[in-house]
C-alpha cells in the first residue's frame, strides 16, 4: 500500500465521562508525523442513562467544539444503546495535526454520573 493512501479505520476507543459537570475527555491524540481526518464517532454502552445530556461538543481544543457541537444524547439510556455522530452533507475543512487531542466535553451533560465508550473513526495519513 502506498504510504499516502488513506484507509478508514478505528483510530481510538476510550471510556468517556458524560455527566453535566465533567471536563473534556481526550480519546485520541494525533501521533507525530501524522494527520487525521475524523469521519464519525460512536457513543456506546453507557453505564447509566444519558438523560438530560442535551449538549455535548466533540472535537479538538480545550472545549472539543471544532468538529461537532450541540450533540443531544438524551435517547441513549440502555447499556445496549449506541449513537452514531457524523457530519453528513457538511463541508469539513478540519484536518487534525500531530499532538492535537480529539475528545468530548459535556456542555449540558447527563444528569446521572454516566460513562460510555467512545469510538473515533477516520483517516490517518503521514504528513
């Protein structure tokens, strides 16, 4: 395979904190010499209902708000529930570079002390 060829892959999985007062949870740090294009995120297997969680930001930076904002996860209430987050039909110009941290931050998070697994999918290519 050519070194510049892009292959869609699971970039990272991590447990994230989703209660209202929780800070940003970093799921993936772009490795040295690489850049990443995130295409979708899956929130799955919550430890408690995400009811009340009407505003989550996903992306890089302190507020994790440069990829997708105001994600409503209130319907994720059971341990078998999952939610797929995409930027369908949207022009995305954000390419993450080495050292940037991609994650999730509750702006208005779940009422209960809830965690879930967050999977980040995308393309990772050499710079």
